[in-house]
């Protein structure tokens, strides 16, 4: 199964050209190394542009959308709220696993409000905007986990082991 993935970066400063995004390329390369067909990173302002990018990815039939950034506590961190507008239901175990992976390295990972949920047949995962969070997210979003999740979203049966 080929998983179609999209990387969306929510960064007002990167979208304005103040600096170059560094987490998006890590996610794109990491997902491609997993064998996924990846597009992006799409760099947008946090807020409604995130919602628009998520809706477009879902409409285009992406199996997986991974966002980077916008999960903190500032008034400009709106990615979880935008994601919540798009998803049909949450998959909290993935978000919890990502936070746990980050907590093994920094207590700041506990501050991420990132969500994971499903919109139609698309899995959407929010990551914090650092390069470390991108790497931690990739460690959790293994090919085995994602391929199984995508199969389930298409009503595939559980794999049987002897």
C-alpha cells in the first residue's frame, strides 16, 4: 500500500519569509524514507490558512497529514483549534505517544496541545514546530503504525498473527 502524505507547517514567521522552516524538510524526508508518497512542506500562517491546507489535503485524498507548529500556548498557536474544525473524531493515543516520546528528552513536550484525528479517510497528526519534535514524531509515526491506521480507515481487516 502506498501512503499519500502531506506535510503542513504552521509558522507565521516562515510564511512571511523571516526565516526558513527547518522542521518541514525533516518531516518530508522522514516520511519519504518510510516509503510514503509525500508532498510539501506547505508553509502557511497559523489560523485559517492551516484549516484551508488541511481541508485541501483531505479533499485531494491524502491518507496522512502531518502538521508542524502552532501547538503551543501563545495566542497565535491555533493549529489544534483549526484541526478540531476539520476532524470527525480524535485518535488520542497517537498524540499521547508523541508527547511521551518528547518527554523522554525535554519537559517542554508536555506543553504541546497537538491533536491527532481523522477527517473522512485522512489521518491528521499535529506536531510541535521544532526539529526535535519532528524527529520524535517520526519515531512514533512508523510505517507499521501508519499503514495499519490507513488500512483501518479504509475498513481493512486487522492483521492476524500466529
